[in-house]
């Protein structure tokens, strides 16, 4: 069976919000889990 390509991409604005959640020590475990999931959908930054 062929592997399905995941074409979902998190917006830059949502990724920024997710980064703030992950750096917040008071954020809940569920919030951090959701934020991490959102960031895994961001395309990798290429080297310049």
C-alpha cells in the first residue's frame, strides 16, 4: 500500500502561536501536545 502524502500545512500565524504555547511553562499538557502537532505540519526551513 502506498504511503499517503500529508498535504496539510499549518499557517505561519498558527505556528507562531504554537511556539508561544510550547515556551509557556504554565501551558497545559494537552495544549502543548496540540501545539507540537501543529508544528510538525510546518514545512522545514531550508538553509539560506
